C-alpha cells in the first residue's frame, strides 16, 4: 500500500509531480531510493525531449568574486516568465555565473566552437603523436580523445561542475529542466578579470 505520506516524502526529495511519485513508488513496491532512480531516469529522458523547444524568457545573472577583480555575467533562458522567477532557475543562473568565473570557458558548447579551432587543435595533436612516434593507425584515435579533453575545458556545458566534479554542467542544467518541465539554454556569457586584455 502506497501511503500519501510516502508519496509526500518522495516528492519532497525529488520535486517531481504527485502522480509521477505515486507511479514510481508503485513500480518499486514503496522503495524510495529505487523510486528516486526511476524519476531521475525519466526526468533526463523528458529533459532531452524538451531540448528543441524555444526559450525566449529568462534572466541575466552576475557573479563578482571577493576583491572585485574577477566577475562573470550570463544570460540563461527558459520557456516562460513563470519558470524564470523560480528559485531553482535563479540558483542555476548564479551557479553557472560562478562556474564561468572559476573555470573560464571560452564558449557554450561543442556546437559553438568554430571549425577552424577544431581543425587547428586536431592538427596539433596529430603532429604531437607523430613526433612521439605513434603508429598511423592510432594517431587519429588519440587525437579525437585529446579533442574531447579540449572540449571539457573549452566549453561551458562540457566542463566538470565546480560544486560536484562527478557531474558536468550539462547534467546540472538537465536536472533543472527535469524539475521545471521546461527547456533551459545558455544564450551567452562574458567573464571579466582585471588586467586581462
């Protein structure tokens, strides 16, 4: 028997809808931990389905590091003004501004990296591998692997999340998409540091 109290406990821990919580508990015979896992998997799946939806509401958030020598500004968008005003959305925007200040990404995602930069990086990696005497058959695989590492530093959504390195920034955004039920996207950002050109 799935009690209302059990449903409330799961809802408090996941912020999922009451019906989703009840279904997940029924599927797991009242096991809260397993139900959380089911809801997270479904949340990610539904977040991926939302990724094509237009995002033309949102907020601009800033972060200034103590000492006022380093700061970041970000525009983050969602589908409705209602979600833009939620604490979860505002918290995400603040966290991403901190991420930008701390980790200095150069662009939002792999899709926004100019092809000329990708080509240049691959050329450098291939040359490095040749100079190390690696066989031709493995040079391309290693170069692609190094390019993946490059994206993890260069692109905001691929970076390890500063608060929890087991996640990347895309995972953190996806969790809020699952929670709010709306698509969320980073539109643009800028980072300032005193003395930088």
